[in-house]
C-alpha cells in the first residue's frame, strides 16, 4: 500500500502516532436489526447510509456525487465517504468501492481519494472542503471493474480498470459514510469528525438487466454511536442520500 508523504508529514507534525496507514472501513459489518416499527432502519456502529440488498448478480454500476464537507473536531477524528457494490449481505465477497477520507490534523482537515477492490489504494487527487467529487464504480465481471473519481471543481480525474482475486456477488449497492481505522487488522477506529450535512446526489445503481435503483426503497443504515451517543441520522429520496451529524 502506498504511503502518502503529505499525510504522513502532517501526522508527524501533529504528534500523531499511527499504527500503519489509516484505512477506511469495509462494509462487511454484522447488521444489527432495529425493532419492527423502525421502518426498515438498521443499525451499525461504524457506518451510516443506504444500501440495497437484492439477489446475487443484480448490480453492476453505482454512482453519485458528494460535496466534500468541512470536518472539525479533535485531532485524528475522521470520516470516510464511499459508494460501491457488495460488502453487506454476501459473506466473504469482494467489495468494489470508490471514495475519500478526511482526517483532522493540527493544521486542519486533510482529504485523500481512494478505491477498493479487496485492497485499498490511495490516489493522487487534490481534494478540499467544498469540492464536488463524482464517484462511479462499474463491475465488468465478478473479478474486474472500472473506477472513476473526478473532482468537478479542479478538473482532476482518476479512471482505471481494476482487478480482484476475490469475486463479487453483485447483491448490494450502497452509499455511506463511516469511520477510518489506523490498524492493518481493522480494529482501531478513529472517532467520527463533525461533518455537518453530507449528501450523495444523483445517486443511482443499475442492474445487469438495465433497471435503475435510486436510494428510495433501500435500507437506511445508521446510526453511528460514540460514547453512548448517536452521532448520525439518515434520510433518502428518489436520487439522494443525506447523512447528518447530530
């Protein structure tokens, strides 16, 4: 995995001792069901957003745009923003994602884009608060895909065909935020940064049969809890997923 010199130098300046490069969450977390009256709302302690669960072989495309939030909070607080295919209801499947992380340092927030196809890869794309980032993933087969990450504000664009040794189930399509971990074993989580309101707009998932799925009707996944307090709320409509810091 590539280590970014800018990020490392800022962490050292802030006297942050991290056990390896911060990595975003995978979405293969154990689902915790709410009561029957919760209107399909489910709960997880590390991510929040919306996800579709369909039969295997359903989804091959997910897209959406996000305005990068200005994050704040204690040094080392963080947020990971992602959309992708799989990682929720198909055990041991590959996960195809695109997104970006934000981490608070003593010099202010730092952001970095990444893609994940069972291995997280950070890329050189300049990102600042207020930028509009367009994210797209497309499954070309169970083990190959296409990732597009574009900063609309500065015109920078990353496009790459990617491969994985693991296979997608193509059961899930989702848009979410989550925590960042400092450990290679995904067991040391940084606290959630304050991010105000974050929205995935133009959010669409497409099936192999050509059917389009907007977020409305998907399961809403929330609420991230920290120190016994709920920190997120989620709402959806036909083409957007909105996540609030509360």
